[in-house]
């Protein structure tokens, strides 16, 4: 391992707190939605700070930002790190942002050390990891993995009816060039993302660093249950085709399957958004629309659970006399982290006398899509009480600095392989 300067918790704090001033809901958490004036201003700030660190900055056709510290052999496949700066509504100030500033600080430490590195190091701000504006996650990394075309950008609309294609063109990006940014296997030597854990495992264990072994991937459905709207008093219990009770039964089935029917070490199953129609106190609901989110670190386990869910839904449909439609939104593939990168992170921890916690990421990250074309790894730092996507989200700056020290050692080691 290398002798590097220690990461500055105060520098990390300064970056994070300044990024947090670009915020549309300062009265309640942090809201920074893709390509709004607030998010565009935050992008400009990060690009300026990358240049101060000594990185050469450029963007691609979907708006991914690259800050490059050139290696002695720049023709070699580079080493990547980074995360995102967009948020969900009323979020916290660490999800995504911690990984961006950790990457910037790691690059600063490596540059300050004067230690040569063969491969170039790239600190990346991925475009729109959150689905807040256009309803689809990981737009930047998804595009680099080959899953987003110019035609797709014309189909994605925000709540105001504007397409992603229109927004990109207005900001000076070139969606016609999306195919040019698709990466192939071998284009990137390794990618390591630092992120807050968004769970309480590290805090409970008393450890400051987690080494991620695998990333769960979501499968999402929109479900519509159609029964018969009728009077709450005039319709006997025997004569009802209640869409809400059928939806409730599906929700309980999903919960039970998520608890007991999976075949892997980590599975979650969630009903999130629910819309009841007509949503009146004296009417039996005739229609219910709701979302299902299923995540697993094993595709086979997730597929098995989904088949059991579909069989159960068919039984509920017959028993209750309702019609149930499932609309698949996405079916993403989980990924295991690269053994070489996991080993390198572990060696970095050992050199820094840090006892890490091996873990699974239940949340998805841009690394999920980067992993389709490059070996990936992730470093977790603790989240207070496991809370994320909330104004209560908090990670100690000292913990981010510890994770950044591990990140810098890992990046430099990989860059000289």
C-alpha cells in the first residue's frame, strides 16, 4: 500500500455543505431535481471545484460529468469513482453527494502525494441516479450501459409534459450522440463508488467502513385492481367486488413472500404508491392502483418470488371476482462486486488498520449499471439510525473521511495494476 495524506473531514464538510445550498426546499430537507436551475447550478459548482483540485473536466451527451486526473499511460483503461448529486424530494445531504466529494478528495490526495499512477483516474457525477423527474433511475449510467437511446429520451416526460429530449437540447446537450457514449467491456478497468450505507448495519456493528459484496436490483410493477364501485351500505358483504380489499390481500401476500419465500441472503418487497378510486367514505372502491417494488441480490431468487406472487394474484382474482393487471416497469439484474476490487478494498482497510464489515447493498446505485461493462466495487460509510432519503439523513464527516482514505488507497492501487 501507499503512503498518502489523510482525507480532510473539513474539506469534505465544506463541499457537502456548499452543495447543500443548491436546494429548492431549504425549509425541509434537500430537493435538487435533475436539470432544474438549482441542479444545473450545483453542477457548475462541482465542475469548478473539480478544476480547483486539478482535474480536467468534460461532460457527455446525457450530462455525465467527468473530472480526469491523467495517468502516466493514459491509453490504458481508466479507473472510475463517483456518484450523483440529484436527490429525491425532501431528501438529505449525503446520498450520492458523499461519493462525489470523496472521489474529488481522493483525487486531490493522490495528486498531492506525487505518486505516479499508470491509469487515469476519473471522478464522475452520474446524471440522475434518482427517478424523481422522469420516473426512471440511473439515466447517466443506464445510457453508458446501452439501455437508453435518443428515442427513449423522447418518450420520457416529466410532470409538466416536457420530454427528456427537449430538456437535454435546451441545456446544450446532444441526445443524437447517445450511442457514442456507450461503454464496452474493457473500456473501464475498474469502478469504485463510495456511498452512505442507507441502512443501520455499520452503526450497529460499530464499524466505520463496509465492503459491498453485491448490489440488489429492483423489479417494479404498476398494479391495477378493477372491481365494482358500489354503495357502502346498500351492497351486502356477499355481493361485493371490493378492489381495495383485493389490493390489501396482494400487499399482505407480497409481504409474506418477501419475508419467507426468497432463496438469497437479502430480499425486500414493498407496496409504495397507492391510489384508491373513488376514495369516498361511503363507496366501495371500484379501482385501486398501486406500485410494487421487489429487490434481491439474486436474479433467480427474485424471479422465483415473482412467479409465486403472480400465482397468488391469480388466485385472489378468482376468489374476489376482480380483474388484476400487472404492468412491468423494469426488471433489473443484480450484480456481485468484482473479487479483485473487493480484495483491494480489504487490503486498503488492513493497511489503514480499519476492520471492515462485508455487506450487501439493498439499494441500487449507478454501479449496478456500470457493472454491465466494468468490474465494480463499493465502499459504505455509516448512516445514522439507517435513515436515508429524509431530512434526518446523517453521516459523520469523520466517517466519510475514513472511507475516503480507503477509497484513495484503493484507486491508486487499481490505477497501478
